C-alpha cells in the first residue's frame, strides 16, 4: 500500500512523492539533449546487458537499474567534475552517467582486459578514478564508511570537492549507516548520502524491513538533515541533489537525500520476482522516467520526436559497438592472476596467496616466475573449465552412472 500511495501521490502532484507538487522548468536545449541521451544510453545498455547475461557472455551476478535512470542521471548532472561518486553493485548507469565509455563498461561485464577494472571486477566492481567514480561495492552498506573517508580527505586537503554516496533502502538498516552519519556530522564533512529507495531490499518490501518508511528522516538523530525527491523525475532529482550538494559543500553539513524510485526488473537476473505483482510493476511503468521526460520535451517544443528518435538510435549504436568491443577484447592473462594483491612481505609473519595448480606450488605473487610446467597446467585447467563446464560435468556423471549400472547388472548374472 505504501508503494502504491507513493506512486499515486507523485503522479497526481506531477513532481515529488512527498506531495509538494514541485514542477521544474526545463533547462536549455543542449542540457535537455544531454540528459535524455544519457538516460537512453543507460536504458539500452542495461537491456543489452541482460541479453548478454542470458547468453552466458556475462558471468557472476548482474543487477540492472532499468527504471532508475532519472535518479542516476539527475544526481550526476548536479555534480562537478571534481566531485567523487560511490555506488552500490547496481552501478552500470552511474559509470555511464559519469562519463566512463560504454566499451569499457561492457568489457568489464564480460570480464575482459579492456574493462574499466581490467576484467577483475565484473558487474559489481566498476571503477574509474579519472572520472572520480570510486566504484561499486558488493557489500550492502559497505560504501558508506568509504564515502565518509573520501569526504574526510576533501575536507583535510581544503578542496571544494564534495562526495555523493548512493545506496539502497536496505542499507539504511546496516550498522555502517549510523556510524557513517554520526562521523560525517561530527566532523562536518562535505558528503551527500543518497538513498535510492526502489521499494525493496532485495525481495523484502520497504515496510517489512524498516520501521521508519520515510527514509529521509532516518539520520536526523545523528545530526544529518534529510530531504526527499521524486526519483522518477530527472529534474526533481537534479534540483534536490544540487541543493543538498550546496549545503554539504558550502555549509559543511552532510545531507541525506531519499530518491523514491522503482526498478522495473528484479533484484538481479536470478530473481524470480515472486514478491510483487505484475499490476504493481505496470503501475510504476506508467511513470517511466524516460518516456515522461521525452514527452514533456516534445510538448514544450524543446526536442522534437524526430530528434529524440535520433538520440535513441545513437544510444543503440553505442551499445552495439560496446558489445562488439567487449567480445573482441581478450581475457586477462593468467599470469596476472596475482598482480596488485595486498600481501605480507618477508618481514612480517602471516599468510600468503598460494598457487597450487602445479606440482611445484609457489607463492601467488611469484606466478610470473614459475616454471613452464606450472603455466601449461594452468592453461589446460582454464581451457577445460571454460568450455561448457556444467554441461560437461553432468554428461560425465550420466556416463559414469550408466557404466556403474552396467557393471552391477553384469555382476548379477
């Protein structure tokens, strides 16, 4: 009921879910074009990523942000180039909105060496230091203390930079939430904590996992003021984020901003979505942030349907190129498996990363110095594991079971 009420009130008000009825003027043509282009790129990228996952081009987990494009783009448009952004594991859109090339993002999803994390992070761990995108994090609430630390650096160095930390509604129940709010307020750090309230913590509805459903109020006791915006309206998100960043940056008062939005797909690609009805999803789909913004641009004569259609085609072409680029990019060299690991040195007693893929086991960081036999065995093992591993295992099990049955039948005679 709470989710339906939020959707209905936002739709009636034409603005924010808190019923304030905020309606914002459209920016200039170039800005509107850039905003629509980014949202279209994210939507098509996510849809294609889902297809590639189904084709086993992408391994591990895949969390799509389809439906949340206005929240992602509205917030990042309010940031300066020097500001820092941290996100959750649902962060493909954030990387794209911040300016990471679609080729690098898709290659990372494919686990290829040309990915933005060199193929080592995958979907949940994108990273782009050049654009100050400090990564996605797989641990719920794990990015909150890190964002506080980044904000401390901004304050310590006396810069005018600020931090935006995005996290889901479920993270507001983690211990890191209270700890981070308290420290940020105590130290007066320039950080905006943005909770992307997509109504569910994985498959658990908001009202079932949080005693306080107005998440913008959950940090007041720690000294962090909160506000709320309509996460389905890119202009409302931009306005609210701009105001929050202004207070965090100039007044040195950390802010909590709740963006009320909805994800049209499941929590991940493995989600059967048995916890919500098709009617509820369709109700929110009628407020599709891209369709709504595109319709308003056309009705007010800022961007015609023809121009919008061209932007749509450009986004599709960029995603096509990204898939081809990722497919042609090589996998990381096996010899690099232990590169960039934090390990103990000889002067400290402790555990080391070990490579035991060959008879002459060795410390992992010495993989590049290992003998030829170790390399050959590692390559053979990787090749074997990479070709229909699960299907091959099942086939061998079936053959083994059939052979045992024949042996037992022969022994009986």
